[in-house]
């Protein structure tokens, strides 16, 4: 079994690589632009791991490094730039593929590759990380337990003290800029980012966090598979002063274009240690599924808290191993479209990632 991890020595990709190494006998190819760092990680993991250079801006490079693998994992961000090209390359290479895409922008282009993926006989799963990923399967599990679903509310809290890396910063800026998609009253709508603030209770050590509308894929994918009138996504960084600083950047129009995001993100990345001050080094997600069972109104609440790298990388690693072993339908899917929640949660539990149904 051979699995290629694109961006495999990165802040999230390295968690994918380590989990595959720990829970399988797969040959792992760490494909990265930073070849020296990839070689160092491969040497640490032993003879089953190897390093390859890849340039995600060149389709031929992506195709070449994936060709012949049983599965590939896309961890090269920002995903608003690289999600669709990596998926197209996987289709061209005829390799089963999963990514951790958490940007909403490329989702229509990725899902539009469904027919080519079916023709190529491969399965591609987009957004199998923390949010999206675990959150989508929480939503699906809740929907299974109800007769009717009215609303699904997804919330996340990301610790500034729990994350690092340039791509993460770019994602945050992208998610809270301009208008972002949501699903209300049976329709997709665009609403102002950072609107609709409310306080959501997460498990310890996070507690009560002020969250707001931001751009993530869940409102774009969940309604395709689960009949619900409303699907919302709200999130925030902790501590809250990080969010207020981003609001200032928005007000000054410093991050309203991809080029500006690149410029400001590089500055923040150089001093990102400052932004961890006062924060809790954990991240979490909560999903509320509201509807009816046997004529009675019900609210099912799911939650998880762990380190961001584990929450993001471990689901993708589990998905890659499933894809490498085969048996999933051909096409392009979000996680809730092709994965069963309970067996997946059981795999997470084996790695001490707990998904709790708290109500």
C-alpha cells in the first residue's frame, strides 16, 4: 500500500504522515516543496517513508508524484488556491484522494469534478479534517437519529496558541473577509462575515466562546446530502482579541483581496508567537442538530476538543487508509456523502480523539 501526502512535512500534513505511519504498514511518500524538511521527516520515520519534491503550482508535478499510489492526501494550503488543482491532478493520475480543504471558495469547482472522477474510477473526498470533516459526520449522525431535521448549527473555536503556519493565517483572513455562504430557509445565501455573533458553550478547557459567521464549506455541502432548512457555520479564534484585531484589518481594507491577504499574512507569520498570548492551546467543534423524533422536538449536541493538528490530520489519515483499501463509491464527495459516522468515530477513538454526543 502506497500513500502520498502532499505538503506532508507541513503543520497539518505532518500529523497525517505520522498517523499513517503509526496505524498501518503503508509506504508513505512525503511530497513537499521543502525537500530538505521532507527528507528529515522521512529519516525520522524510517524505511517505509520517503521524500519527493512537488510544486503545487504545476499540474504535471502533482500528477507525477501521485501516479501509481493507492491514495493521496492534499495538505497544501491555502486551499482557496490549491484545492481544485490538487483534486484535478488526482483525477488525472487516477488516484483515490482526500484533502483537508477548509475554504469555501473552491468547493463548487471541486464538486464539479464528480463526473470526471467517476469516469476515472476514483473516489475523492474533500474537507476531511476537523471543520469540515468531523463536524460533517456529527451532522450526519444527528440526522440519522431524527425523523426530520430543521437546522444544523456548526461552531468551531480555534486556539491561536494551538496553531501555527502561514497557510492557517491566510485561511483565517479569507474566512472572515467580505461575504460568506450560509444556508437559510432552504436557500444558499451570502451574508457578511463576522456577523451574527453569539456565545457558544464548548467542552473544557475552552468554555464559552463568542463565535460569528465565517466562510467554511459545511453550509455548501451538508444541504446536498441532508435535508434541512438551515445550515450555519460560526467560528472564532481564541483569545477573542485576535478576532478584534482581524476586524480592524477588515475595516482598514488590508485583507480584502488574495494579494493583500498574502502580504499581511507574511507579516503576521513573522511575529505569530505574539498572538498566542493569553490563549488556551486547544481547539474544538460543536454541532447542534435540531429536528423531531416520533413527533417530539429534539436537539442533539455533538462536541470534540483536542489539539488542532490532531483534529485535522488524523481524520484525513483515516480517510486515506480507507481509500487505499478500496470499497468506497467513485466520484467526488464531502465526508457526509460517503462515510458512515459510527465506524469513523470508532477509529478516532482508537487515537484518543473523542467525539461526544452531549445531549
